[in-house]
C-alpha cells in the first residue's frame, strides 16, 4: 500500500480571500508537483481532503493530473491541530492506495508517527505543495518511497531540453 501525504499549496491571505483559496504561486507549484507525481505512477484509489478551500483546490489539481475518476472525499481529522490517532487507526485497516491532503503541523506529526513512532519528532519538512509517498512494509512498518516538493520540480530538466 502507498500512502500519499500532501500539504496544501500556498494559499492567498485572508485579506485577499477570506476562505484562503490557492494563490497564483500555489497553483503553479501544485501543477508542477502533480505532473511529477503522475509520472511517478501514483494512483490512489481514494483521495481525502480537509474541509478547507486550499486543501480542496490542491486535491483537485492532483486528481486532474492523476486522472483520478473517483470522488474526492472531505474527511475529518486532517486539519492543522487534529489528533494523529484518527487516521492512524484508519490507515492500518486500509489496503488500497490512499492520498490525504491536509495541513501543517498535522501532516508533519502524522508522518513522524508512522515513520518513527513519535509524532513529536521533527522528521519531514513539509513545505507547501509537498507530496510524500510512504510505503507500508512488513509488520505494519512504514518507509519513505519518495517525496516531491516545488523546489525539487525546479531541478527537473524536461526530456525535450536534454
């Protein structure tokens, strides 16, 4: 099973958009990240996102590039200060690939919990528009498969430019 943990892309300020949808920079970043994630073969059977507009818009861009045909689900337990136990129990019982789109500090704590057993350990740097692919190994252990950030996309040279 692959578990894709996603931090939403950069949002507008509350002054510019009280609901905090994605900024132009955020849209550009998640578009670039989504192309790389799609080329890596990511194919989640489910995509779940927090109820916040910036998470929904991030999930929609990823779904478009992944050619996801299902319904993006709004799910509880993915907001910034939510407890990690909610999804810990859920992912242990799921065998299909799953993408969760949420916020910091939740995503960082959840990744640390899965990878080290300690949610307070600062283990993964989730910049905005980051996608982290975790793979489940034997005995329920998780390990990092790959990670894509907007910064890593800038280093990718298109094949037609080589």
